[in-house]
C-alpha cells in the first residue's frame, strides 16, 4: 500500500487546497506538453521549413561532395597590413577536412586538420601539433577575418539552426529568398542569428550576415563571381568584412576545385601532417 504522507500530515482545509493546486499543476503540464508536441508537429510538416532545410543542406555541401580537392588564394587586409596566402584544401565526407598553406614561405606547410569533432593545427617550424578546443573554433584563422570553424566547417547550418523564411521576391534586380537562422538550444555556436539570402532559381547564396548574441551585426559574408568549376555552378569568391572594422576584409578566391576524387582516410590523420 502506498501512503501520501504529505496529505496525511496536512489539516483537512490545507489538504483540499493542496489537492486543488496539484490538479492545476497536472492540468497545466498536460496543456504545455500538448502545445509543445503540436508546435513540433507543425514545424515538421511546414513546407516552408522543409524547403529552408533543403537550401541549408545545399549550402553546407556546395563546396563538398564525397570528396574534393581545391586550390584557393586568400587576401587579408587590415589597417596595418595586406597579406596574401595560397592554400590547398582536401575534404572527405562531412567530417574530414585538411587545409595546407603553400605560400608564402613564412607560413608554408602550416596545416589545419579536422577529423570528426577534433581539429588540429600543425606548425612546421617548430614541428608541433596543437589540438584546438571548442572555444578556439571561433578564433581567427591565420590572422584573417574567417574563423577556424569557417575553414574546416565544424558546424553545419542545417544541423545547428532552425530556419525561417522571411522574404521571397525581387530585390536589387534579383529574385531571392531570405531567411533567418535561429540557433538550436543545444548547438555549440556563438552566433545569435544568421540572415542568409539565396538566389531563387538555383538556391546559390549571395550574402550571409552574422549577428552576435545581442543581435548586433558582427560580420558580412558576400558570395561573388558565380562560375562553373568542377562541374558545378558555385560562387568562386567569398568576401568577409567585419562590421566593427571599416575597410578591413578577407577575400577567398577559388582557383580550382575537383570533386569525387580518391582519398584515403589516412590522409586526415596526425601522422600525415608531418609527412605532408
């Protein structure tokens, strides 16, 4: 036999009050849970949400495939200097990526590697391998305005954000779709919101605006010079500009990209860093 000790110890009047309160709590909980389930089902069946999710997946994989190799140039301009770097980049699947600097001589051989949920940086001058923590993913990559996360794609828009289409139509002479990306509660990201605009006909991105946790614009990424490369139409230039540093930018230009090439898993290993 089970005893309700709280009810037994309470006087009759308080016992009735306690029971009424318990009924209200249970009733409110049922209503709240029902509303949550209804909301989740509504989102899951929302065609606009499904369409936005499909667009995000395309953006996530626009420069990827089962595997890829790319060569690109990065120009970094700050108020103190302008520097240019050339790089090679290999990817395999969604969780393996390697970026190696090929020039200038000062940084040549520096490698950033992502394998699974772990990222490493290899410094050839000291022959050291540094493991990056999750808190370092949003740090500047090689002094540029891109982050470590940008270069190796640790986060995925389609997995870390809930999209909401906010505009569809003609703007600045182009038919576009614009939507807000709101971070999922458990996503390991720092942006408070991202606003993305894509072309309506092929869903290629044209601009992304990143907002901090206070929803203040932090940086703007423009996608320029859409061309066919590697058998795909892609933006071949990405221009990143910080909102708080007028005149500064980092521009990344793809010179070549090849998709679906044969790559061994061993290429994305710590042992391979020193061999390269």
